[in-house]
C-alpha cells in the first residue's frame, strides 16, 4: 500500500539581499517530495534545478527631480495635477489642521474635484516608494 502526501517543496538554498535600494529574493535548487510510501519504504525525490528571483530597483534620487504641477492656485472647483515623468505616486490631501481629507494612487496627470471642500488651505502631498517627494499648499475659495 502506497500513501501519497502530495507535493511538498523544501528550499535548500536561498535568501534575501537588501543593499543600496536593491531588494532581491532568491532560491537556488529545491527538493520536491512527490510521494512517500508506507509499507515499501519508498521515497521519491526530484531536485529542481534553476534560479527563481524577484527584485525591485529603486532610484530615490530620480524621484526628487520629478516635475509636478498643481494648478490653478487658488481654486474653486478643479485642481489639475500634471507630471511629465508619470511615475506611480500616492497623493494625500490634508486640511490645515492636519486631518486627512483625500488619498489616492496616481499614475500620471489627473484632476481632483475640490468644489465641495470648505474654503481654506490644503496640503497636497505626493509620496513615492522612498517617502515624501513634494508638497504644495493649495488655497480653496469660491
């Protein structure tokens, strides 16, 4: 009688590297257990050869030079956000008391409707994967 316990994988070599803004995860070779026999003491193993990896390279100095425009200022209805480089950014809008009013992920130029905001000063803060990139004070008035 042979009992099968499914497929299991055991990492034999691998790890993570994080250096100078480069993150790398890797595994080199895995043992794959296909079946385990009970009465006949059978163990079938396969060795998977190859390299699996995933990495992200972040250039934080590039983000500091991103061209962002927020206009018109002051505004009564629509605020336009224009970026030439079109990186993926997170926009957060805070009122002057520091309360979060709006949050959104941006991928390129867009607009924000401020018509229903109370008159006052708002902080439009743009974040990338390295933190705060730029912020703008925007005055909303009717």
